[in-house]
C-alpha cells in the first residue's frame, strides 16, 4: 500500500521494476487525486504520470478510462519502456481490509 496526500494506492502492475516510491512521491501532483488509476512510465530516465478513471465512470472520454491504458502505453510511451499501474484504494475498501486483518488476527489468537 502506498500512501500520499491522504490517498492510498495499490500497485497493480510493475513492469520492469519501474516503480520507485521516492521518485513517485516527488513527481506526484494533487491534480492526480481525481483519477482512479495512475500510470507511470519511464523513458530516458524520466518518470511521467498519467491518470485514468474506472470503466464505469460516467461522462468520461473513452481514452481516459482504465481500459485505454494499454493503448496509451502503445501510442504515447517508448516501445518496451518500464511502467507501473497504481489503483486508488477507497476509504471503504481500506476499512474493509483493516476489519478483515483484525478478524484474522483474532482467529489466530484463538479463544
């Protein structure tokens, strides 16, 4: 889990070990807070970030939805470049994960 600007992200894909948390934090902008997915691609030793919305989001251009990430990587990134994909974890999901791990700890501890 990666946390930045009170936002939590899950690393979905890390092609060629592109993800570096320190560099991501330096490059991150609050403008990216509105997106559900963030793609980072590395070319010429520079990190570039792009945001995408989940597929079900209304009033969003098709090329800004998560199912357009592969096309984005093919069209706008250097061939074979290192990249990563982060998914924003909602507060609700985070709370559910915390509750599940609390339950697991209680089960392991026993009665």
